[in-house]
């Protein structure tokens, strides 16, 4: 009886042993490498005259010591930026000053004591405790440390490759590294743009946006160049070692030290740096390394230890000032309620009724702005509501900084665009919105000749238009699915997507032919007006059906004293544009069959046209914003309507 149980347990025991063995190898291997490096360094130091090293150390001037310390401060200031970037990626919202201080202290102690992930995580956990349940879990500190480590290694790798490929002193020997820099950088940029999330061995990998990647490389360059400078100024003036030669040698030595796993990379750092310097300069270089260890490792570690043992303030506010409540971007705050959304000036704000939509809010949670968070840009949609534009511009600016991506405003109405221009935004016309005033809508007259003809066609085909109280959701889903199949899928951002929860918050009109649902339209509803959202129909829809649906909505809006009804925008249509902008828009409009068809359809209702704009703050925001908008608008298979288990209700 015992034998079978032993036989079955053995494979499970071996399975459990494999991760333990792998973990043990990960822990032991760096120690073995570090030990070998220390032994090799000891053998190399046996050939040195330590008296020469001591004399060279004594000859370092007070000015050189002070300069080395100043460069150390610059380097650690750059090092702390990795923590700030990690906190922004995780959306912790913790105060900037405390984040920077904890990052500098964690790095100082980790590089001095070794076991960087463990040491850094413990230091961050102690310094960033807030006393708030759920926010002090050690796992968050470990996540931050992991992101910081990955960010530094990426920045160091790119900086090192660029240094080896471009510095003239080494270009002749290692110019081939330049062939690595370009493809690696292009591959990473491509992944950030087109594949920011993917899975490797069951673990999800997230590539930050281009602004974050560029920031990591820039901060790594400042960090490592300042650190190399802190070493270089400690060298005697007569040492024939240029800074251009020291930088790549220092970067390579730093990497070897990190991979060795010893505290501060001891052994590997010295051995690598000495092997890459001229033999006659070795004693002076070793003396400078000792001085560098004092100014860059020992002194910062002592200050960090004091900071950890006696932190300045244990109370930690969960959000920075000014506070920005980022619904969807963080778990802080409450989303705008139904009444607040219904009172919005821009009907596009009613998209917040759709599940998964996000908004930013001002400090007192009175103002809100619908946003789409992309990997390269934070896109605010339409106009904010509940607070003045100046307050929401400030809130958007803070949210943009926290997300480490530029902010753009998509489909900004004219009043908002005029206000944002005073805040330094650039204005680019996107298209024009068709506005109908229901109280003044009259089918008679030449302007509605085409509309009357279309309505006669629908009447002759016996198309029945209704405004159902109980939506035939299953039938609507089938119509939407057929439409999506014919049109390549549904688009995102502000474009309509079939979502039952959103439809139940909208005003819907349906068209039946021979008792079968053939088309429907939906409108965002606010106190300020209605806006057309979904337009869905089958391929067998009789001519004039969509015109009849819109006409029924306009008639009902007039009966309910609705001030205006928007037929949404036609892209690349800007009647008031002049000059080169007008020529570009006309060129794009002529090459867009969809835009031409929309213009013809909406013109049949004789609307007035008002412009909508794209607002940006610079060329970088323009390029990344346009890319992210185009990506969000592109139809995807995941955007097809959901048809499973949709009851007619």
C-alpha cells in the first residue's frame, strides 16, 4: 500500500525541487563569480607597489574631493529619477520629494551592502510607509525595486553601447557595436509603439512609452557620466588618461560589477577598469578608485543609513499636491455621478456611461474630463465639465506628468480651443461638427430637398421607426455584428461601439422592415443637447432608412425643447480653414470616401457646421498624440460587438 504512494509522490517532489534548484543557482552563481573576481583582483594587486597607491591617494587635492562629492550628488539625483518613473508607471501617486529621497537612499545602501533587490525593497518599504491599510504591502516595494533595476539596466546598456560605438578613442576597435545600437533601439521603439504588452513564458511584459524610454536613457547617461566624472577628478593631473577613454571603460566596469553580485561590484569593477587603462597609470587609477569608493559608496551609504534609521516624517500622504483624482488611472476618488454627467456641456462626456472609460478630476472632485490612456499619450476627449477650463488644464497637466506621456485634447470644441490657446496649446483643425437646432428644423424648402426624397423612399418601403422603451438588445447586437463585419470592425476612442450598458443610458431609435430589425441609431443625452453615437444597419436596409431614424430623433428633440442636436463630426471638413491648412484638409477629404459619404449624408439635414480641434503643446505631443489617436481609432477584432447572452429587454 505504501509503495504506490511513494511512486506517485516522487515526480511531484522532483517538480518542487526544480524551482528550488533554479533559485539556488541564481543566488549562488553571482557569489561564485564575485568570489572569482575578488581572487583575480587580489592576484593583480600583488604586483602593485601599495606605497605608490598611498602616495597618489594623499596627493588628491581638497578641490578634487569636493568636485567628486558634487558630481556624486548629481549622479544620485539622476538615480532617484528611476524611482520617480517607476512610481508613475505603477500609478502610486506618492509625493515626488519622498519618492526621490527613498530612491536615492535605497540605491546608496543597495550598492554598498549588495543583494540589491532585497536591500532596495526593504529600504523603500520603510521609507514609503503611509500607515494606510493596503498601501504598505512589501510587494509594492519589490515591484518598484524591480522596475528601477530593469530601467537602470536598460538605460545603462543603451548608454554603454552608444559610448563604445561613438567615442573616437574606441571606435576603431569596437565600431561593430554600432550595428547593435541601431537595431536594438529600433526594435524597442517598435515594441513600444506596436506591441507594448506581450507574454513571455507566462509572464506579461510591458514596454513603456517612448517618452519613458528616452527619459531612462537620458537619466542613465547623466547618472553614469557624473559618476565617471566623480572618479576622473580624483586622478592626478599627470596621468595620461582622457575622459573620453575613461567613460566607456567605466561603463563596462560598472556593468561587470553589477553582474558579479558583490557589494558595490567590488573586485569586478576594479579588475575591469584596471585592465582597460594603461599600465603606467594603474597605481594612480587604483588610488582614484579607492577615493571614488569613499565618496560614491561609503559616504552616501552612511547618509542613507541615517535616513533609514531616523526618517524625517513617517506620515505619507497618498497623493501629491495638487491632488488629481485619476479614475481608472488610480483607485483614488469617486467617479462622476449620473447627474454630473447629464449636466455636461459636451455630450461626448456621456461616454463615461460605457464600462472601462476613464476620467481625470480636479483636486476637489468637482471637475472631470473623459480621457483615453495610451502608451504614448494621454488623450482628453471633448470638453471637461463641472469646473472651469483653467482648473482642468492644470489637472490634465499633472496627470500627464504622472503618466510620463504628453497630453493631447481630441475633438476640442471651439470655446475650449480658444481658452487652451491662452495656456500655450497649439490648435489644429480635425473636422467639423454638424449641429441641428430642433426648434428651427423645417422639412420644407430647397435645403431639405434630398432629405425629403430619402424619407419618401423609406415610407414607400414600409420602414417603421420606433423609440422603444425596452431595447431589443439581442436583435440590435445581431445588426451591429453584421455592420461590423461589413466595415472591418468597430473603432475606439470617441467612435461608437456596441455596449449594452452604454446603450441603456442613451436614446435609441430602431427601424423595422417586415417586422425585422434592420437598423438603429443611438444618441448621447445631456441637459445641453443630444449627440449621435451609433449608426448601425444591415446590408438589406432600404434606401432612406437612416435619414428617417435621424429625422424622428430631431422631431422628438423639438417636442422636448432640446436646444441642439449634434450629428457628430465629419473628419477633414473645416469650412472656415484657409491657407495651407485648408489645402491639406481638402486633400485628405478628397481621398477619404468615408468622409465624403458622411458629409453628403449630414448635409441633407442642412446643419450648421462648427469646428472641432486637436490641441497639443509641442511637436513631440503632436507626433505621439496623432499616433496614439490613429491606433485607438483603428478597428480591431476585439472591438466587434458582443453578442453572447444579450436578452431583448
